[in-house]
C-alpha cells in the first residue's frame, strides 16, 4: 500500500491518500497578524474503512511538521490534534 501526504491549500486541509484513495484529512483555518502566523486545526477525519491503521497520526504529524517549517504556531481545537501533541511533546512548542 502506498501512502501520499499532501497539503491542499485551496481547501485548507492536509490529506492522506492510501493507494491513491483519500483516506483522511485534517482541516484548519489560518491567519496572519503582523509577524504572527497561526493555524487552528479544527477537525481530523479518517474514513471508516481506513480506521485503525494510524492514518490520523500520519496526517497530523505531516501537518505539524509542515506548519513548523512554514513558521506557524498551532491552536489544537480538534481533540485528536490536542491528544497527539500531548503524546508527542516535540510538537508542544507549536501551541500558542
């Protein structure tokens, strides 16, 4: 099974594809106030047939790494993103 992770900027979400089928995504909104750049992750979804395979964790880790590289801080409105960051403290510095 091949995995492809994408940042779909037009739909403001990060997506994960398994064998070219959309398996899940993480929605966000973003804003810039002066030097401050923020992404609010509001919803993470894994389609039922792909649950139990770490799909959500993969897409969130990709989203957090990409957001860090782009200079964004994070608001983890989505419970799953909040839980992921609590378990992976290396991303705690993004929350702000």
